[in-house]
C-alpha cells in the first residue's frame, strides 16, 4: 500500500479502547477524511440512542444512507477513516462491501485493550462530558458481550494496536 493509494481505514475495539483517538491521528494523513458514526448518530437521531436496539437500528440506517457516498469518496482518490466500530463479523462484512466496491486498499486497526483499561477511560470520558454519548458500566458490559475480535479467516489486513 502506498501513501497515495486510497485506503479505507477501519477500527475495531471495545468502548473507550481509543478508536476515536486513533481515527483522529489517521485522519491527519494527506488526502484523508474521517467519518464519525457517533457524530452522525447524535445529530440525526437526537434522543433516540437509549439502548442497544436503538443503536443497531440507527446505525443500520446510517450505514445504508452513507455506503454509496463512502464508496464514491474512495473511488475519487480520497482515503477514508471510518470511525464506526468494526466489532462484529456483521459490521466488518458491511465494511468489506465498501473497500471492495471502491476497489481500494484497506486496513483494519484492532485496538487490543483490556476491559479494566477501557472502563477507566470510559469513566474519565463520561466525567469530561465532551463525547456525544455517556456509557454506563452496564452498557459497556452489554456491548462488550457482542464484541468479536477479527479472525484470520475473515481476510482483513489487520494492524494490531496495544497500549
């Protein structure tokens, strides 16, 4: 992969693993745009993100609306950093349609961070009040119960990040 080749960057990691910090850093590369799921969900569906079912419904709606636009950006030569959690085989399957549809390179950045570290960061993030959503320990446990790390059988170009 060359620095000039359009690339779809994907992030996989539990809540508060550092995905948004990494996507911001990746977004500083030339000819690169960051698309943040939390930003769009908070603005398109205010007050409608109250549980996992709401997130699944609204995330699916957002993905359906943005897919062709993301493919167009990649085809135009832009790299895209997708700040959407690639945390399940299903979400990664959707992301695969993007880089395959655009015929471009990809990297799946896997943030391998322990639950205790994520929970400490989450509490700090909630106290700071700057993130679009506050997440309780119960919600962390619920979302984490659905987390599936990427496997070699999925065929992604995985870049592992550990603290």
